[in-house]
């Protein structure tokens, strides 16, 4: 491994002067590798929505809680609105085979266009769960909203959910209880779009 020869020091006043996109890439990549997940939702009329998030994280195993951060709702946020409206959503790992399609869900589509259709992904309803999973995803979870916490400092929303069902390939479930995400082909993300 190559060790850096010099240490670069970037003070807050310096990175605050970066252009908006440059600063976003810089700050977003500082936390390191994150999970890449597709969040599947639908509204009360069954209209589906799909969005990629890199801010999904473990909160506890008993009960099985998982958190996700959604951007401020200063613009239309169908994922957030659907979770608020129905209380249910799915978390679907992004794998190598669907990486480009998954990333494309971050584009802005008119409200009447489902990202499933626009990005050529297939909604899958499992065990009568009302939110759609992604058929092409190898590891997927059904999640019920427990609570939403508004984060005043930047206007984002923390959604706390309870995992009610997990679906994964048999060969990815190890005897010690661990899920082998590499065997499932799950990808991760660093920054905004480096997979």
C-alpha cells in the first residue's frame, strides 16, 4: 500500500469556499465506503417510486432497526412522502448487474413516471407486503417505519424502520449468521457516484 508522503490540511473556511458541487463531493466522500441501496415505496394509490440512497445504516438487532437519511424536503421527495403516507418501504442492495440502472434512479422524473419503469427495473411484491422490492436485487428487506426525526441542523430526515422480512440467496447466509454481501455481488459507494 502506498502511504501518502505529505499530509494536506484543509480548514473549514477553505472547504466552505469550494464550489457547491466540489464541496459536496469532498464532504460526502470523507466518511468512506457506504452501502448502495434502492428504496422502494408506493403511494396510497399504488404508484411506485424507487430511489438510490447511500445513507442506510444499522441501528440495532433486537429489535431489528435500520436507519436512513433523506435529504431536506425543500423539493419534491416522493420517497419521503410515500413513507410518511403508508409507513412501509423496502431496502434493496445494489449489485453489479443493476448498478447503472440503480444510479439512474437519482435523476429527476415527473411524478407520474415510476423510476422502476424509467430505469428498467422490476417491482416485486413479496408476502403481501405493500411496498415494492426490486426483483433484480439479490438482498432485500421489508421495512415498517417506526419514527421520523427531523434534523434541524441541515433539514434532513432520519427514518427509523423495523425490518420485518429479509430475502437473500441461500449461499449468502453463512452458518455464523453473517450475510456475505460480496458473494451476493453487492456494491458500495464512496462519495456521490464512485461505486
